C-alpha cells in the first residue's frame, strides 16, 4: 500500500528526463546521486486533472507555487550543458540502427 507508493515517489523514474541526466552526470563525475525530480507521468496526471477543470497547483514546502514550465526549461539547459542529445531519432533500417549503435559505443 502506502509504503510502496512512497518508495515509488522517492525513486528516479525512467520518464524523469532531468533526473536521469543528473544521475548520469553524477556517475561520470563520481559524485553522490542527487534527489529524484518530477517524472513525466506526474506532469501528465496534473494535465489530466486540469482537463477535468480541477485547479491543480504544485506547491513547494513553504507554500510557493512551482511552475512546471521552469523545470522543463532547466532540463533542456542542463542537457545542453552536458552535450547529451535527448531527441529520439526516427527508426531507420537495420544498417542505420547498427551505425547509430556503433557511434554511441564509440562515444563511451
């Protein structure tokens, strides 16, 4: 029940783009792994609730409203600073996929 829900909320999710980037950066630099961010599924939930005409606001611990747009902009700035391409390439032929995989392996 609640314990499992809390565990899920406190971990970095695969759809938390900024969280994944920060974890990658911490691993590369040998630093401690940062606190998890906001997963995309949470943002979708907020938008779905707003579509139902519910006034949903995300508040900080001191009651200040957190703008979700600011978080998205921060994500892209961090990703650009790290030189990581988070765009998903279109699926191509097997040869193109193999070439992309080889290029990724060469960067590592």
